[in-house]
């Protein structure tokens, strides 16, 4: 059996938004991917497949063994029935649409899904949940991303507990959090101030609010290992 194929959606930018793309290059469309996510998949034994934002979700999910929903811009508040907070400055509508469609297709097929930061929030929205649009005390951008800044306590009997034990020290690079928890999701980890940090659903959905791809738990952070091993079982 070969390495399982893990889909990683990207984000659409344009040449004018990227330094060095001047003149006739300003109008080019670019799909950008953060390398650390792909490295996490590779180190766990998977093969990352970068997905452009205009890919057909159902067609590509039929070819994948797993899906990784990564960090990035805020999800558009109208996706969960909210007015836009003044601190929500950047949303990516194309990406929201693609990732919601990818997630729904992955759940239908039963392939494993790992969500990281925005990915956790998107999974919550897909299940009918809401988001708190601005929680500034969790935006710890002044710290190096590999430096843990708070503890997450895991609930015994959950996958989160199986992967990380009773608790783990994590980084914090988000300004939004889960509000109302979506239908069918289990909260398996919270920070000291009660913020939802880990959710899961059934055997095939797991998500964390921190950024394990940036921390010193790599290589082979437990969540990447879970994703790839689960994908191998289902492949």
C-alpha cells in the first residue's frame, strides 16, 4: 500500500498582494500553501495533495484518503448567521465555499478530517455552530509560534485524551473561538478560561484550535499521526 493522499486546500491571492510580483504579474492568481502543514503530513507517512480553490470538491474527495483543513483568514460571519465584527478585516469567500464543500464530501465518504485553528472553526460552522468573532487574549502573536503560552485540559475517554493525555501546553495564534458548539461535535479539550480547544466527531473528525505544525511536537505530532494512520485504515 502506498502513502495515503491527504488533501490540503490553499488560499487564493493575486500578484499585486505578493512582493516581487509587479507590472504584468500583478494580475496573476496564486494559490498559496503553508509548508509546515505538508511537512507534518509527510513526517507522519502521508502524501500531501495541494488543492486549488476552484477544484470540484466531490470529484477530488473521491480520490483522497484524508483531508486537512488548515489555518488562515476568518470565516465570513454570514456563514453562521452573524453580523460582521469590526475586528473581522479579511475573509475569503471562495475558500469558505470550497472547504465547506470538501468537509461535507469527506464526511459523506467517511475519510478522516483533521482541522487546525480556522479548520476547527470551519468544522464547527459546518455542523451549525457559531463563532465568537474577537477574543483578543488568545491572539498571542508577540510570542514565537513554537512557544507554548497556555494549557489545554483534555477530557478522559475522548480521542483528544488518547492522543495528548490529560493536558498539553500549546501556542495561541487565533482571535476567534467556538461560540455555540455545532450539532454532533464533542468538546474534548478546553483552555483554562473555558475556550474550546479540541473537538471531535465519530471516528473520523478531529480538530484543534492551536497550531501543532509550528510547535516542537513535530515531527510526528499526535494529530498528524492520527490523520495519516486513520487514512491508511480507510484507504
